C-alpha cells in the first residue's frame, strides 16, 4: 500500500527528474522503509514533489501570473460593485441616463483594474524579494 | 586554467555532507544517505528527495559525476556517483573556510584552539 503510494508520488514528479532518479528512489524506498519507516519516506517524497514543481520546474511563474490576474479581476469587480455607478443608481429613467451610466461603469472598471494591476505588481515585487532572500539564505547556510 | 571555487561557497549543509560522503569512495544513493547519517552520528538524515535534488544540481554544476564502474552482480537500479576534481577542490576550499570560521569563533569565545597542535 505504502509502496504504491510512494510510486504514485514519484510518478507525479516532473518527467526529467523522474526518469533520472525515479527508479533509484523506489529502490531506496524498498531498502530503507524497513529501517526508517515508510511514513518518513512518504513525507520526504511529498516535499520533493513540491520542491521539484515549485522551485525547479519554473511552473510557479504560471501560478503567480494567475494569482496576479485573479487579484486584478477581483479588485476591479469589487471596486466597481462597491463604489461604482451600480452602488449608487436607482431605477433607470431614460436611454441617455443608461448610456451615461454604462460609460461611467466602464471608466470605473478601468480605474479599479489598473489599481489591481498596480497592487498585484507591488505584492509580486515584495514576494519575489522575500522569496529570493530566503533562497539565498538557504543556499548560504 | 585555475578554477574559481569561491563561487560555489559557502556550501549548504546537505551539499557539504554529500560531497564529504563521496570524498572517500564512489557510492550509490542509499550509500550516500547511510554515510551522511554515520558522519553526523545520526543527527543529520537525508531523505531520497533531498539527496537526488542536490545530486541533480551538483551534477549540473560538474561537482559530482555518475561513475561508470560498478561492482559485478549489483542491482541495475543502483547507480554510483563520484566526486569530480572540481568537486574535490570545492570541498577542500569549504573545509579551509570552515577551519577559519572555527578558528575565529574559538578566538572570540576564548576556547583553546587545537589547530596549531595538529
């Protein structure tokens, strides 16, 4: 059971790493699970999985880009809902009034989306700075 | 041409232990794990994930290489690793650096320095 789980964790590793070291890691599991216990080896494999995908494969950049986009959309949408024309308007009275409100809404969405972009860039810059500092500390310790 | 070892320093604990375990002889992955545990008297244990993550990086940097020679009748899944001349130079530089650190620490903490006696 534990061996199957370990093999599954290995299969989830990036292809290059798995092809290069997967069989050896499984062999070590066979050898070491008796003395070290399979629980510790499973935890190590899970950590390795996160490390290979997050730190080594570069796919974290996609996750960060998606998070940034999500922040922008959320701030743009929330800002528009809370502070835009929708929050203030009553029943529509004429086509002209509706057109003016649509233009206002567009401007509001634009303003809030730009604010979201600025905020996500600031957050990303702070996070990258802290992340790099942590990595440099880890390498040099 | 002289290799600039300083750009690899200081080494992370896992890297130091792996290079040290390969200094005496070529070893397979499990052998490295066992040797690291022995060197540290069981205080520092490497898991296979940490080991192969470091080995991959060390091989990319040219400090460790896969050994072609392997004992007859070995499990084919076992691959042996060896220290390259650059890896040996980096390890020697790190040990010198650590000696300086220990010397400085003993001076500051007013502990007896055993370096001149050896």
